[in-house]
C-alpha cells in the first residue's frame, strides 16, 4: 500500500502544467516625457483651485490628485506651493495679454480701436471669473507674490503701449481730448469691466437684481464701452 502511494506522487507532479515566467509588463510612459503638457495641466487645475480657495486654502494634494501627478512632480516644476501660485498668476496675465495682442487695434480708427479694447476686456472678465478671483486674492495678499515676479512688468508693457498708441492717434486726429494718461485709461477700463464680476453677488443681493442674465450683461457691456469712449472723446 505504501509503495502504491509513493509511486503515485511523481505522476501527479508530472501532470501539472509547466508554469512560464510572466513577462514584465511595459511601464506606462511617464508624464514627465511631455513636461509642457504636464505643466499646462497643473496650471489649469491650480488656477481653479487658487481662484476658489485662495492661496491659504488651496491644497497641493488635491491639485496632484486632479492632475494625476504627484506632489513631488509639482514641486519639481514649480518649487513650492507659493511658486505654483505665482506661476498661475503669471500665466493668467500672459493668456489675457496674448489674446489682447491679436485684436489688431492699430488697424482700426482710434474710436473703433478703443471700443474693441473695452468690449474685449469686458468679455474676457465675464468669461473668465477665475481670473478676477485670482486678482482679488492677490490684492488680499497686498500684491506680495506678483512683486516677486520677473515677468509681470514685461507682460503688461504691450497693453499700455497699445492704449498709448491708439490714444495718441485719436488726439492727433482731433477725436480724443489731450492730457490723459494711458495708464489711467487702462485703469478706468479695468475698473468698469472688473466690477460686474467681482461684485456680482453683493450687488445683486443689495439691489435685488440679477446682473448675470443675458440681457443684463449685454446692457452693462454697452454702457461700459460707451462710458469709456465718452471719457476719452474730445
């Protein structure tokens, strides 16, 4: 009996299928292979995060999870949470100025150029509330992070230069009154177009008015453009 049991064991072992070693699976390509795409994705998500929660409330863990990256990768590209915040601010201004440069204001008559610029600024702010929130957040920080930027001054030079050129053309043609500061014109446009986004909730609650309906936005846009033109006209 013992001999039969012992002799059965080798047959059982021999009948087991020969297991092949599993080939190592190919690793998925790392996102670091496309750093531009990775950084753009991080900036997009971080922009929404900082706009919604501010610098102090935003969490790098949440940004990393939403972009399917890691904190380590974010710190590799941007150095720190504050570095990412500053990069978001710079990118927000860069995108706005980039679109602004495509308005071709120099090809228009001075009044038409100023009208297009004011309308564009209104539309940009209305369509990009995160930009407005980021600017509000940085003002709460007393501008201390933008003050560290090596790019922000140069990013805004073309904007003021464009206003100066169209204004000088308008003065030379007798359409605009002389003696105005291009930076002040820029400030007036910014103030009028910024308010409809930054103060929409408090203004709407106080005056029981929905300022964000299609009709209300269109009316406000027309009024803002007209106010800017009347301010500059001779």
